[in-house]
């Protein structure tokens, strides 16, 4: 489905996409804005890969806000199946219906027909996304399939029909097709390789850790009241941290959490003491905290503040 300029809303150009994301606090480079623009214009899902915490999920959230629509999120995990991702029958309601029909003397044929009608269907995220436009006057939701690399390969294969035709088959009812396909964002932390067949159905973009300049922009956009000195020091400190050989390198989300923690304890500049006291906000593995605390954090604070 190619989206016409009349239906594009705030996504009529790459500049509009980039500026719109910035308006809602997401600082995107030109390449990401282009990938989003093409995904919307061509009606193709966008697969975002990158390390945890670099802002992949936030893209979908911001996109839904820009489009003034609903975000439908499917968090993936090992063992995810159709009952949790697509639909399941409401067995308790079906049993109640059986008792009511038996009490009124309804026939078995009538019972079977009624029990497998749409009113007894529990709609999970994927079916919600397919039906959304029909139920909301043609409005398209944003469907976020989050951390698809955590799901089993069998579930990944199931997605092929959905992403190709935006339709879902319920054997008892038939095939349900989207009146308008949702805007689809898939994210992956690359804990495993995704199948080529899935990738072929998507546009692709890799999100890097931000540059020093970009991280300054991100913090300023998300925390506009933060002191400029502290914003610059924290951004430079994060650049130093990401050069270390850590078990888990912190992403942008950890930067923002750490910045909020520093502001909560009324800090306006970095010091070795406040860094060491708040490392548990920034790092989530004891080995990394031990690696950074003490002499290493003192060296890095001195490097970014100019004070030993």
C-alpha cells in the first residue's frame, strides 16, 4: 500500500518526519527519518535493530503520538504463541453461554454456531491491529512488535502472512483483512539472527549509540530544565563510559535515568562522589560498577570537568 500525500498527515516529507519527531522529544538523524518516511509512504514495516536502550521502542511511541493514533504493542518472548499474540476464545463466556442455551432448550447446532462468533473472540495485539481501521473510521494504529529476536523462529514464520497481506485467518470465522494496514515497527536487539524471509518484508535501519553532540540534544530535549553545564558533562562522561570494555554498555535510556537521578539530588556538576553514589542508576551489573567505581570514575570526572 502506497500512501498518498493527502493521507500522509505529518509525514508528507522527510523534513516533516524529522521535525515532527524532534517536536515530541525524539532526536532522529536524517537516515532514520528517511527510513520512517519510506516505511509510511510505501506501507512497509520498518525493522529497527541496535543495542538495548538506544531508542528503538521510543520511535514507535513517538510515531503514534505524532500520528495522534493508538500504539498497539506486542512484547515478544520465548514461547510466545498465537493465543497471546493474535487471539483466543473466551472459554469462560462460552461455558456461560452453553448453560444459558441449555436452560432455554436451544439446539446443539445453534449452540455451536453461536459459540464461535466474533463476540466470543479475545483479540490480542496482532488481531487488534488488523481490525483497528474498521473500528476507527479508517484510522491506522502503530503496531510495535517489540524485541522480535526474543520470540521463537516458529512465531517469526507466522508473522510472514501478516506482514505480507495484513490478514489473519481464524478457522472458525474466516480470514480477517485490514481495511488499512497499521504502521508497523519491529525492534530487535540482535540476540539472534532473524530469518531472511522476514527481513525481505521490511525496510531496515540500525540505530547506533548517539554521538556526543546528539546525546546533548537528546538530554536537552527530554529534560529542558537541566543545567547546560551538567548536560554537557554527562554527555561527555557517557562517551567515555562507552569506550570501556563493559558487560553491558548503557544506552540513551540509562543516560536519561542517570540525569534525572543527578537532578533529584540537586547536582549541577559532576563529582567523583555523586558519580560513585549513583552508578546503580547507570549500570545494572555489579562487575561493571566495580570496574568503573573509584579510580576510573575519578579519572573520567576529571577528564570531563577539568578538575582533578
